[in-house]
């Protein structure tokens, strides 16, 4: 059983579509993260939430909009994306925001046409 | 400057052999943590092992051990008795004191041959 789940696992969308990625953690953690993994680039942190409050936004374009309704759920709302936004989007959680280990979900592979 | 450097883009190893994946890091902090993650083709980033900068002993977790050489700023991952299921991308990462994010290296693709 995986502690962090993500849906959908695969998503293809057009540039004018609006879609959302969902992440759920079953570990009782208080911090959640969105990362972007593009081909041939290191993972990039996008957003950090601690107890449902956003604490970091790494200069992410406004076409990505995160939402954290509670400490177990994290969403990434997508609208008017560009083809270069195609990537694997990984969600992670940790016990606290400065806790040592982050646990990742399986990711959503996004393709923007 | 890159904070995490993994110099081996790909490695090929025979099954049952030991393998060492290299990682060097750059930080001026005295307190930091080093991590290794495994990413199979399915995409999930699986946590393997953690080493704190003040830990005096090298971390071990089953077949995984971390060869931590603080003066050289290296944190190599050693996998003993490799198995076919070890074939994956491996990422080294660091979190500096007070930082919320992990900084990842470019990764090493490990292929275990039967």
C-alpha cells in the first residue's frame, strides 16, 4: 500500500483545457509538496504547503494554481498550459515542513498538446 | 553552481555484483541531510536512505549503504548483491538546514544485466 497517491496517472490535455491533479497522503503528515520533473532536468520544487498554508512558491507561472483544502489533500489546478509544461508532476509529503524525509507519490505524467 | 552532482549518467552492472553510485554536493551549511531515491520506470520516487551531516556512522538500510565522506563532500550510494529489480534511475538529494526543499541531482540510470 502506497502512502501517497496521485490521480490521474496519465493526462493529455489541450492548451485551452482546464484540468486538476489530485494528491492524497495517508501518512498523517503536515507538509505537502508539488514537484515538476522534466526530461533531462533535475526535479524542481513548485509549491510547499504546511498545515494547509502555502509557504513557498518557486516562481511558478500563474497557469499552475495549487490548493490544499486539508493536510491530507493537495490539488494542482491547470489552465491554458503550454507544450513545455509536459512533464511528470510528483506530489510528496513529510511529517513536518522541515522533517528529514519526503515521501513521494507515483506522479502524474502530463502531456500538453 | 550545481549543489548536487551525479557524474554517471548511466551504469551497467552484472546481477549479484555490488555497485557504487557517485554523488558530490556543495553547501556552506554545517547542518544538512543527504538522501537517495530510486525511480523505476513507473515514475514513483522511492526513498532509500538518509544521512545527516552530523551522523558519525555511515547509514545502512538492508542492501543499501551510504559512503559518506564529509571532507570530500561526497555521499555515494552502495548497493550490495544487485538484483534485476534494482534497474532504475537513482537520485541523490540534499536539504540544507532551515530549507524546505530538496535539491536533486540529475540522476544515474542503473541497469542490472542478468
